[in-house]
């Protein structure tokens, strides 16, 4: 990855975090907050799969879970780069 691409990727990440209201979380707590959010979404998705036929809410929960997993991966990659 070129330096320009890396800077561009970092700007995109920060923009997304800012828009999501996640920018004020101390970096040391960020991974834990993602884990907690994933746990809540997985619980709700489980409920939806067992008890409802609301496909839109199920899809939204599944999409949210996928987004949290991507965010978790991005945060873990950023942490590894910072410690290199």
C-alpha cells in the first residue's frame, strides 16, 4: 500500500467514526465497546430469528453485525500498525 493510499484510508476511517459518534471513545476502550455492541446485536438477531418474521429488522441487525466485525478488524489492524 502506498503512503497516499494509507493516508486516504485513515481519513475515511476517521470520517466514518466521526459520523457514527464513536470518535470520543478513548482508544483503549474502543475494542471493548465494539465487542459489547456485537454481543447486543447478536442477542437481538437471535431473538428475531426465533420469534419474528420482520425481515427488515433481521436484515438490519445482520448488516449491523457485519459492519461491527469490519470495524473490529480495522481497529485491530490499526493497533498492529501503531505498535510496529
